[in-house]
């Protein structure tokens, strides 16, 4: 019998021995055996196989009021099979990006709505010293403003968990996309900004419509 903390496996071998000095081998399980993993054992983790955890999409601002809950409204890029980021070690951060803003003005230059934010994420978590991964990636709100007749809504979505490193030295990363919508009684305009955040603490700005826009959605030089 062989067993570790939980599993026990037994093999049996039988020999008939006789008074004339001969013998006969009976049923005999002998040789080398591999212990199979039971269905309730922890899955094998491949550090290079990156999966997403957390929320895929959530509201950060509804009708100009911040509704984000940073304790649950976040995304992560970790090895497939990891469901809780605290299973990893050596987390750092949070890291923060520069501040970005999306502002809408009317045809006379009056500010209608403005949303300013920073991307933020924890990084560097590893699996027994291997890999660098991302958790609690999302945004931190600086400003959420709307004139009395206007409405501001912001939605955050996480996309495309990717290994930006190698098989031997994985670097998990995920895209965080911010969609900012402004509208009055009739017209609604949405602008989008995407940032890739990575497990090594770096980031890369993707397609990002930020700055000041007119009521028709066109960029305004300020």
C-alpha cells in the first residue's frame, strides 16, 4: 500500500510455494504504477495558459452617480484553473496609469459632461516563483460631472486575457475598456478608451477617444 495525505493505493502479488522446492506465480500486480489524479484533486496548473477572472462587464457610473464597488468590480489575468487570486503570491501595487478624461461641450463651449479616471491594477503575482499576473484591474474615478439637463453613464469591460511573455516566463495581461456615454433629452454620444495592463506592471494605451468633444461627437481643439 502507498498513500500520501489522502489517497491510498494497494497492489497484491501471490506465489504458491511447494515442498518439492518448486513454485508457481499466481495473480501478481508487479512493476511500476502511476497514481491517477482523482476528480476532486486540484487541477494541474499550466502557468502559460492565461484565463480571466473577476467581472467581465460592470457599470461604474449611472446617471452621473458613481456606483462602482472596487471590492468586486475588477478583472484579472491568471493561470487557467486559478479561481481566487490570493492563491498566487508576491503581489505588488496597485499600479496606476496617467489620468484620462472625456468631456462634452455644447456649440457655445459650455461643459455638458465630463468623466476623468485612471486605470489601476495589481501585478507581479506568481505561481511558486513562476510568471507575473494581474488582478483587481479596473479604474479609479477622478471626476464624474453632468450639467443639470445632461446624463453621464460609464461602463467598464475586460477583454482578451493574453500571455505577453513566454511559456517559461509568462506575463499575463488583460484589456480594460471604458465606455463613456453622454446624453441630454434626445441625443446620446459614446466614446471608448482601452488600456492593456500587464503582470510586469507595465501598460499600453490602445484605441482611446479621450479629450474634449462637441455636442456632435467631434473632437474639439482646446
